[in-house]
């Protein structure tokens, strides 16, 4: 139907790139991947060629440019309504959008203290109360969604909500942020997907180092 080109950053670090990438891959939607690695010292100057915001990810569909992870996911859901990126039930669809938007705009303490870094050895990280509050809220969201849907994904089948929380699943594991059974269950569901495995395999091969994300 479409000929998507998805511009992404480093797979090891780019949590925002991970979100639309895993959704497209998991749903079997064809796209061309263009990886432009971060260059933190000079502000990613190569992004100017394709990104109005100078950030990644960016989706191009013909003459159309869509930037921002959540906007990309919503656009893809519109293009492929039968792929189930949004739940069919209206109430569930609203909840999926709400928890996705909360992830998009919230949890600044967690983002700042625990950047996505798939190469980092798994170990417990001491975090402050603000991070603990973010973790608790995310666990609450996952628990409520999985109880309502019955799993295995947040709304039964994989939706934009799972894509939005995928980098957090990685962070929770890397920094051992929660021992909740719900977290372990959901991590297993996400990390066993072929899309997750493909992204992680490539992330672990990367040699670029971004000091800001090597806490």
C-alpha cells in the first residue's frame, strides 16, 4: 500500500526510534530503514537533510514527512487499519491512546536517570524517589491494562501502546528497576517477539558510544 522510509538513530540508544520500528516490524509492514547515528558534539547535523525537528525518528511516505514517534504510529495505524495498531473497541482505543500519550509526555525522571542502553550490563541502579514514582506509575499502567485485556500485550494484541512502552521494558531490565511479576511477564512477552530480537541483535553490534547515555 505504501512505500515507507523510516529514519532512525543508534539502535543501542535511540528509544524514540525503537518505537515505530518495532511496530512496523512486528506488524509485517514493509519499510526502508535509514540509520543516521547520533553525533552529540555537533548536534546531529546530518539530520537536517530529512528531519524538520532535527530529531529522529522520521517517516517519509512519498512527499509526506511525519516526525515524532507517536505521530508516526498514529499515521501508520491510519494507513493500515487492519493491522490492529489500535484496538477495535472504542473504549480500549481511547485507553491505548491515553497511556501512549502519558508515555510520550511523562516520566522525565526515569528518562533522565535511566537512558536506554541495550549494551549496558544488567545491574541494579540506585535511583531517587522521583524515578521510583515513575516506575510505580508505569507498573500500575501495565497491571491495569493486562488485567483488563488478559494479555499477552497491553491491549491483548500488539498496539501502539506496546510500541510506546518498548524502550521502558528495556530500561526496567537493564537497571533492574522493578521485581513486580507483571514487569517480568510483560518483559518476557515483548522480548520474545521476533521484532525485539532483531532490533536488539543489531543494537549489540553497534560500536558508537554516546557518553551522555553511558551513565
